[in-house]
């Protein structure tokens, strides 16, 4: 049963029991209405307590029902809340823990509410591109006041119950329990108290009947719109939250409910909402590996070692220190260790300065860090992550040494970005313990972690590192072994298109502007300058050997020959002023591109922003389709996660695969066919990947 019914003397207790968070799925909703009916029919019952078992009162809608007919099947949440309101016997919500979204809306429908301290209370719908849809925007302002309610609804952030209970004049909680442990008893007592109070048949209190006004009215909502509008540029929902809360102050309750409903339904169909819901589900789906069951036993990771204290080694180390896991860093020379530690300290000190980290926390974290020059000191580590130079010979030496010293069962991970993880595994006698952990720079900041599964990587190693990823607050996505894994393999095609666009008539600034207007955090040329153009140069030099037939624009090589590597040299596609990140267009670079174009006999043409965006984004999509077909990624949504979390793809578009789905795969392929006819582009690349062609033929989508 997803909702249990029990009678304690004269009080009926309905306990939501739908793990993990008592989502208000169909069975749970039925359980509540059945419980209410039983209680109201039982003469011995005088009042009702509605509470939750386990980790939550209720986390709101059951995400497993998202997009299924069950989500809307009667009784829907609105009818459940109405049934609660209409109960002839008083209903007391007893909140011992999380009350979010529909869970909070349900509590707001109850006649009385009691909470334990420490509960997380929120209306987080805005994070999914929605507004609360079961009265949250109409009832919360009535119990908390307009401003506090609007803050919660627009931010979607959880607030602690004791903080809410301390707001002057609040009517959200009639009573606070002394502790979560005493809540059940105190809720029964409150139920008995209110039963006695209403024994005379006096009306039960309803939130809908409370007044709702803001003393400044229009002026306040004008201010709120200015603030919210400025901060939520590409998302319609936050401003709609303001509209809905304003309606609570200007309309009658039922009209306000109707208004909320209309907004909710309209938002549901916006691409932004679809994108946010997709990302929400994709993030959860990414942690699941099709052939690794969720009950796969995991290895205990209590201590970690990191080899190499350079750019990546330092950032990777910080992730573990932040999560309270001790790290031992190994380098070849003491100076390298000193430099690595100094950088970590500098990063933490910047956080302390900005007030993002408390000084004592900083010291606690540093206390978890130790260093060594001796591999024998690593033997107690449960996992080691290698982040040394990107050179197979160096990796070979390191992994042979690790194979000698690491204890049995230790996980041996490599942060390589381009090398073959299977080959690295073959340097050890335990390839089943070897895995790729591809962090992104800066590793202490970027959310993405590509987990590279080697041909022999053990399932429990996969399960363990996915768990570790969660612990260090990364979005871990599994990739098979291939050159560039998911993210960089796709970005190479995108970069190639960027080059062709220059050859054909664009400037770097024009390309960057167009794709940034589409929503990317940074265009390909600004990104090249940030990452270092020499990295792409090294990869291309390799490609010229491996794939001599592959077409590339030469402009990027010409740029590198001038030593314009990007921000680190103060000059790349753009110029940079020391200490600033502004990209300043450079005439010399533009002339270099023009001269190269001339040498190829190309007459420049004006290229529209639309063409720029389509060529860049669809190049990602076509390569991604190959990646899916080859099984490098197990689902399209994993690719979307990689691009949202690691490559600055616009969140409100949901990732390249969802975007392609929304444009329509038929239209995507039509555009590709057009691009294939351009003699200056790469016709072979634009052949739709077989999977893509198949989906179009079958009228299907990626997601
Ligand atoms: P880095 O040059 O900043 O650091 C490498 C460090 O490894 C140096 O401090 C060096 O002294 C040390 N080292 C070299 N050989 C060693 C050995 N045999 N034993 C112990 N320490 C040794 O390089 P970075 O950028 O940190 O890259 C490290 C790895 O991470 C490479 O495999 C790279 O491909 C990968 N990576 C780099 C990214 C980036 O954006 N920089 C992104 C993702 C992965």
C-alpha cells in the first residue's frame, strides 16, 4: 500500500508510504481519498492526521508517472486537496521532513499543520519550467505573506520549517513539534485538541478563506517583475510565478486557482519546460547503466590517491577534499607538489575571500590532504586517479608502477582525455579494476564527469565510480572507449564546421556571436582561446597522419603558427588584456583569414546566423547519432547531459539531442542534405548517420 490507514483511538492516521519520497502517484492519491472516506464514515474517529513514512512527508508529484496518463488520472492532486478541504472531520498535516511541490500543496489543503524542525519546505516547480499547479501560488501567499511566498515560488529553493515558523504572522504551521521524534505524538495531541475545538460544529479553517494582500500592491509587483525578468531571461516560468501570485492578491480564490491552472498548462507545452523536465530526468537516467543493476555491490572508497599535481590533478583533488575524503598526491618532484598545493590553497582562499567557504572549513579540507614522492605510500588508497602528462609512455610507466603497489581491489583510474583506456588497462595485470574518469577543466568547478568504461572494466567498478561521482557532486555520464569519448569527439566536428565557416566568409566574432545568441555560453573561437588553441593543433596534427583524407580548414593552424594560443598567450582568435577575459577582435587575424581565403580562390559570401547555428549544432547531432549507434553512449539523454554540463549548451534547449527532436529530425536531415551540396563543406560528413536516417524513416525521435 502506498498510503496506510490506521486508527489510534479517536484519531485516524493516513501515512503516505511510497518510497523514496512519497511521490503523489495515482495509488497514493487513491490511498488518501480512501482514508478520508473511511475516517469520515467511522463514528469513533473524531479527527485525522495526514503524515508521511520514511524520508519525506511528500516530495510532490511522482516522477515515475511524468508524461504518463496516470499522472492526470482522477483523483488528480487538485481533487485530493479538495477532498481534504471538504472532510467534515479536521485534517492535520504532520510534516516530519521534506514537504515539496505537490506535497506542500497537499499540506496547505489541510485544516491544520504541525511540523518538526529541520524540514525542507519548497515549491520547486519553477526549476522544471513550471509554476505550482495545485494551488501553491494561491495558498502559500495566504499563509506566509506575498513576499516570502513569492521568494520561495520564484526561486524554488527549500526553506527550513523552523525559519518559516519564525516569520511574523505566518499561518503555515499552527504548531512546531519539539523534535522529529516527538512529532507523531504531538500531531495526535493536536488532532484531539482541534477535534474538541470543533465538536460544536464550528467551521474548519481553510487557507483559501484567508485574506491575501500586499500593502504596496502594483508597485511591489512592478518591482518584482523588474527583478525577476532581469534574472530569468530565457525562461518564461519565473515571471509567470509573479503573475500567479499577483492573482492571489487581486482575484477571488477560485478564479486565482483557474488562472494558476491556465498558466501551468500553457507552460507545460513550452520548449523551455520540456527542456528542463528532460534534463531533470536525464540527470537521474545518467546514473543508471543498462547492464549494471542498481543493487550491484560497490567497493568502499575511503581514501584516494592522485598522481600528478598539475592543472587537473589539483582540481580533482579538491573535489575529494570537499567531500571529506582524504587524498594523497604524488608527483615526481617536491617543487611540483609545492606548486600544486599552492594552487589548491589559492583556489580555496579565493572562496574564503568571497565568503563562499568558512575559514575553519578550509583548514579542515587542507588537513585531509597529504603528499608524497614515493609510490609505496599509496598502498592504502582505495582508488587512485592518474592525471600526468598526456603521453602513452608516461601513462604506461605510471600504471605499471600502480599495478605493483596498489592493494588488491583498488580502483585504478585515468583522467586521460584522448588516449585509449583499454591500452592503459593492458599495462596492468588487473584491467577489470581500470576505468577512465574524465574530468573537465577547471575540475573543481565543472559538473561533468565522463566515466570511461573499458572493455574489461568490472561492473562493480562502474557502480562504485558512479557512486563516487555523486558523492563529489558531479554529473557522471558513461562513455565507451573511442577517440575523444562522447564530448570531445562531437566537439571536433563542431570545431571543423567553425573552420569551414571562416573559410567561406565569416569572422570568428560573427560565428561566436551567432551561436552565443542561440544560447551557448561561449562560441567555438572564444572557447578555443580559453582551452588553448595548441591543444586542438596537436590533435589535428595527429589526425593529418591518421586520417589523411579528412577535410580541415587550415586557419587554426596558421593562427597557432603565429603563437596565438589563446588567453594564456594573451592572443588567440582575439586579443586579451592581462587579468581580463574580454575577447577583443583582432584585425590581423581577420586579415590572415582573408588572405587564406584568397589563396584558396574562395569568394566570400554572407552567411546567415541561422546557417551558422544549424551547421554547428547539427554537426554535433550527426556525430552523436554515430556515437549512439556504436553504443559509445547508451542513451540520447546521456549525450544531452554531457553537452549541458560540460560544454555550455543552452539549458533551456535541453541539449543537442532534445533540440534536434524539437526541430524535427526530418528537418535536421533536410538541412544536412543542403550542407552536403556546399563544395566548401564536407559532403561525406553530412551523410546522415544510419541511426538518424532510420529514425526519420520511422518518424521517431532520439529521446
Ligand atoms: P599538467 O601538465 O598541468 O599536469 C601534469 C602533472 O603531472 C605535472 O605536474 C607533472 O609534473 C606530473 N607528472 C608527469 N609525469 C608524472 C609521473 N610520471 N609521475 C607523477 N607525476 C607526473 O597537465 P593537465 O592539464 O593537468 O593534464 C593531466 C591529464 O589530464 C592529461 O592526461 C590530460 O589529457 C588530462 N586532461 C586535461 C584537461 C585539461 O583541460 N587540461 C581536461 C581533461 C583531462
